[in-house]
C-alpha cells in the first residue's frame, strides 16, 4: 500500500502571483530593465530590436541583451 500520488516536479515550481501579468514589472526586475522592456513593447513590431532600445534609453546593447535573457527565463 502506498500513500497519495505526489507529482515530484510540483515542489520545484515557483509560486505564481496570479495578480501580476507578464507585461507588468516583475518582482526582481529593476526599473531600467523594465523601462527597456516598455520601449521594446511599445515599438512597432517591424522595428523592434535590442539595438534600437539601447539607442533610445542610451545604454549598451549588451546590457539590453542581459536584461532580456534574465527576464525571459
């Protein structure tokens, strides 16, 4: 006889804040990273690029790429 079946992966999943939307500023996201995301999000689809975001917020493209990798995972 065994106990109730428990999904061994469910313990590893982070808790989800159901009130927060994907496009809202995330819990660990800095204000500049969120600003960069907003610039990207509000750009015309055909003109979106990390390079353009970096130019508009006046920072290095490597930083924009780092923010994008951090927030996409």
